[in-house]
């Protein structure tokens, strides 16, 4: 049986086929098109042609896509939604979407704040106002709204009011309504959790398009026996159904796929990953073979959220970054790029634009295109441009470190050919085989996870016993998501005391992951 992994980037769509021993059978890069399905189909056809395998032998297909991220950033294809907050009178002072830009806040067909919610210790603030919620749902139904975001104050402590509201919503608006519940998406902090829930609700059409489109692309090429999965942003997989319900979890899955792929290809469980594309470079951290998660609220397209996100920084540096010399003698590389047009515009391909790739070829760091076309670049100029590139990379690596010590660095991505072998702050630099398609490989070899997050008072239950129970619950969640029970391991345990809570209350977060079952 083979696994097919596809990752859609801004410049290239990468595809890889991996056999049952997790060895790479074939990998290719194909230009990303305006219609991403043309790029997916092109990459799929090419990797099948290169490998020569029987399509019936492909048992699993995984897709990593940037479509949800792009929809939020570009304000495109977001569906109109209704927003219900349960928290009156306590939360009336700050309405939903209070600090959103007008061009994105216009997705709200209507908002309401109704009675209900809880205190931090789980005590009820007020009874859930079913009548007010029912009026709001009837209004949304009359307007033809198909998606509802429901949030509640301290629903991460108690979610009963959210669940009651969701049941009422289905009763009034029908079984086909898309409902996003904040306690299933975000963490502590009402506004940020509510924001993430709103974005999730607005992405339902996008999710429907990319899940159905991927399935059609596979069927068109005769791949009909494969179970289909989508990459999510913690480096693990989710089913098509899960992706349609929680499309927000695909945001930033590209960098996490690269981190997982870098860990697998390099054999390292802890390192900094530098993923260089055609336009940008992403820096991430491998922590116990998985991406390190951000511990702060993350802003997406100007919207502040607190759902889980990888700890990633991006800079405007890639293989297609434009190199310029300014009047004062300064040399800059990027942040603008020729992107997917590099094969037409870069000097090594006969184009008029000097790019970072041209500099790498001039310095003999890479063999690409026609090296004779860049001989005209003065060697001192090329060396200065490489210093600019090196400085950007070294600064990014330093930003991701938690100590001053040198650390291992893994270079992946097709654009990593522009980077020098020696980098300050790195104890060793690895560029593994198949580095150019690490993102697609990361998608194909991903595991299935379950994450438990809850508040536990250690005065009521001893810490060791409470954590043991929580770990068992996390493993059950992973198994429910499709992981093979015997392969499930605890990969992350977070135990944070909350000084502003009564007693010895701690926020416990545990993640378990296991191998994907074969169906």
C-alpha cells in the first residue's frame, strides 16, 4: 500500500508517494496555478507517471492546503454567518467583532448576546435565555444564513449552555446548518476564542470546496480506494468530515507539514527547521518530533485568536526574492519575489530579474538553469548579497531559540538551495535527501492526535492521579480520531498553575498521537 501526500504552496504544489515502509517512492514539484485544482491534478498526474505504480495500490491520500489561510487574509469566499454569544449581562460591554476591520466584519449577518454563561469556577452567571436565542435563530433562518458561531463566557470550564444552544439551533434552522462551538475550537479568553469560532463558521464553504475538490481530483485519476485526510496545524491529520467541521484547524498546516517532514527526513526529534520557498522562509521548531505550539494569541488576517497554532515566524526571503543594489550602495534581497514566474524571470533561465537563486548559482552553491547567464554578476556583489541572505537566516534562527546555545538546523524547501552551508548559531546544518518536498512528505507520514485541555483542582484529586486520568482521556480522543490504539503515545504534557483561580487549580493540556489505521 502507498500513501499519497500533496501540499499546496504559493509557488509550487508538491506531491510524494511513500510505500508501506515509509520510503519515498517518488516526489515531484509542480507549479501552483490560479485554480489550485489544476496544480493538484498536474502534480498528481506527474508523480503517478514518475512512480509507475498501480493507482489501486494507493490506500491513503493526504492534502495540505493554504485555502483557509488565503480566504481569511484576502477576505474572499467567506460565508455570511450569525453570531450568538451567551453571556448577558456580564459581557455586554464588548460586542462581538469589536476590533475587526470592516471588510471582514461584514460577514456577520446578525449578532446577539443572550443571558447565560459561567464564572471561572463553573458557577452559573445566569440561566441560558432560550427564548432570546430562539428569536435570533429564527431571524437567521429567515435571512437564509447557513452557518452559526456560538460562544459562551468560560465555556472551556463548562460547555452546557453552548451545547444547549447548538441543539436549539438545529431544531429551528434544520439539520444542515453549520454550527461552530467555541469550547471545541479555542482556549481560555472569551474574545479571542469567539474570534476563532467566527472565522471557523465563515470558512464552511471554503472547506466544502477543497474537500470535495480533492476527492474529485483523486477520482478523476482513478484513485478510488484511498481513505482521504487533511493536514491540520499541529502536524497531524483529520478526516474529511472533521475538516468540514473545523476548517480553521488547517490554517498554517503548510509550515507544520514541513516541520514533520524535516523531522522524519533528518531523523531529529529536536531542532530548528528553516523552510525556504519561492517567496518566503518559515522558521519553526521540532519538539519531540512535532511542531512547537505557540504560547501566545495569534493574529490571522488582522483578527486576534487563541486556538492552537504552530510557533512559526515568516520572512520575505525565498528562491525568487529580487536582489537590488541601491544608490547608497546597499544591497537588499526581497521581500518581493518573482514567485512562480522564476523559470521565466530569473537570470539563470534567461530572464531579466536578478534573484536570490541567481546569486546562489553565481557562487556555485547550486546548479540550476544556465550558469553562464550569471557570470556577469560581479563576485564581490554576489558575496555581499549572500551576506544579506545569511544575516536574515541567522536572525530568524536566533529568534526561535529559547537558549543561547547552538542548536541543530534542518534546511528544507525547494528554495533552500540559496542558503550557505555554514550558519552562525547552528551546531550542525542538515539538508536531507528529498528536502525539496519535505512538506508533502510531512503530510503523507503524519499521525493522528487527540488533545485534552481542562482545568483540574489538585486539592480535589492528587496530581499524579489526575494526570494519569487525563493522559488516558487524551489517548481515547486519539483513538476516536482514527489512531491505532497500540501505537498511541503521549507527546506533550502541559501543567500550568492558575494563581487567580480558587484552590490548587491548574490548566492541564495533554496531546496523544498514534499511527493512522488502514481503515
